[in-house]
C-alpha cells in the first residue's frame, strides 16, 4: 500500500456474491465481447466517489495502473483491487457503502450483457422491447419495492454548481425528508448529492430508517460523475436513453435544480415525453427551483422553452425560487394527483407503464460529427419531435464535455456542428453562451473551450 494507491481484497456485499465461471471469464476478458474495460471503468468511478474533478480522462490517467481481479473461495467470490483510490478506505478497510456499490456494478454489468443484450428475450429495436428491458434491469436491481408508495422524487441538476446552489439543494432534500419522501438522482456530486444529504437529516428527525436514496447512472458518464456515497440503491443502465426512461418510469415527481447543458437535456427529455398527445392529462409534477442566484438560469430555460416548444410545454412545470419548504409542499400536492390518477386507472405505483415514450426518446444517440450535423432542428416539427432532437443536441454536448472517447474525437476532428433554423440556432446559441458565462459546463476548469459550434 502507498499513500496514493491501495491494494485490497474485498468481499462483495448486497448482490451477486456468486458468479459462474462463464461470467467471471466475461468480466476478466479485455478482448472482443469482454467486459473487463467496462467493469474497470465503473468500479474505478465508484471507488473515486469523493473526486472533485469531472474530467474522465484525468481520472483514468491518474489510476491507469488500477486493476480488478477475482478469487474463488468456498464462501463465494472475492474481488482483488490493485492501485485503487485511497478515499474508498478507512484505516485500510473499505467503506461498507462503497462495497455495496461495487456489488451493484457487478450485478448490472453481468445482467445487462447476459440477460438483456445476449439472451434474445428483448427486442431492443422496438419501443415496447426497450421499456421491457428497462423494467427488468431495475427489477433485478431491487428498485421495485412492494408494497409501493407514491413517494419517490427524482431530483435533477448539475454537478458543476456553486456552493450556494448545493446548500439550497440540501435544504430542499431536508424538506422532502421531513415529509417522508424518498430521493432519486443521477447519483453524482453537486445537485445529485445535495438532496440526498438533506433527506437523510429529514428522515432521521422523523425516525425513518428505511429511507431510499436511489442513483441511476450509465457507463458513459460514470467516470465524470462518480456515484456519491449516500446512494443506497444504485443501478447502471446501458445507455443515457434507458437511464432517462428509468427516471420517469420510477419517479412520481421531478424537481430540477440549477445545472448546465446536461440538466437542459433532462428538461427537454421530460417535456418532450409529456407533450406527446398520448400523455395528455397524465400528471407528473415538475418543479424547477434554486436560490435567488439561480433565477437567471431558470429564466433563460423558461424563455428558451417558450420560444421553441410553446406554452403547452411551459404549463407542465412550475418555477419556485428560494423557498425550499414551498417546493416540498407543492410536490406533495402533486403526488396526491399522481396517486389519484393511478388509482383511477389501476396503474402500478412502482413503475409507470402508462407513460408513452416515443422511440425518438428511446433510441441511443451516439455523438459523432455526422450525427450532430444531421440533426433536424427545424420550425416544421411537432413540439415533441423538436424536443427529441434538441435533447440529442444537448446530449452530444454533454458527451463532448465529459466522455473521454468523445473528447478525443473532438480534439482530432474539431468541434461538433449544430445546424437548424436560424431562429432556433440563435436561441440555442444564446442559451449555451449563458451556460458558459455562468461556468455551468464543467467544474474541472474555468477556461471552457466549447466542443460545439452553432451554424
């Protein structure tokens, strides 16, 4: 053991303590079809939970000698870690919550490959097949609790936020916890950690010992947004689109904190889904909130939504500034509407099957120069179709900001080009320029160099 790196042997805890020889071979193989690179990436992210950087390449370079291995014993499977981040250990012993999250990594990587991708049971080219796959992944992760209650609030927001905004997200989480509500986030730092941290105090005061702090991530961003240690239920979805679908089918309400382009992607995803004609009348309360200092961010988002998607989209959310208690009260009221709607229609509390999610929001979008350039962002699209393509544009920018493979492509071939109607491009340029000026793109450096150009 050195001051900078740790070698350790760890028993998995919480799930998948036993693997078949075939599964172990998959996880150890770096060749074609092997899962070792994915396993190593996700485990390194979990072990780096207290990292203050969102530069995936920096993390992977710092721990380029990190290795994962397996030892078979009568008691089950033991992990071997070489050159691991020291922050995952206390007095030489791994933090228990970190061990649970490592087990979740094992569980989801093995299950997704063998039961979702390779089994032939799921048609991932159809909308129903994708939703069915999302259901089975979250069920396997133990996220569908029975008996269920309508009390899971999804909290979105940026990892690159100010201390003032982070503290505010904790205050909102505290008010949610006092009302017995549970929290689901993208599981990273910033606005994904704050609500969970606040909720733990609210739950403690109410003597709620089974509080749920659900984290949903995906391999492309996990190295830049390492799961925070408060998460007690982690699931790693195969891609961003299934991650977003997991949020809206598991959650009963959405709170959006300040963020940047990733948060804008989430907002456009949700609004695009809710604007689909088949979802008219279905309640899914959405509140955007932050301290007074965040008001310009939400004003810019609101103006952009009004100018691109229209008043119907604006009607699907509320904006509450600098009032954590009111946010929690309004969310509680909205959850009453969700409960009444699901009772009326005989819907499950634990998974929203009724929500219509168009294939445009489900098909994985790979950020390449060609795909970004070919996005249709025109005036003649229906509002939910325009939202889908704007969401893809934001997704590509997120990828360029946080994924090391996308960043390498941009370094080699230049920034992505985003094209569309002049009016929408002007609106998009204004919005993104505001994000840059407010330092909302990355936390690892102030001199942000855009990975895109607006044409």
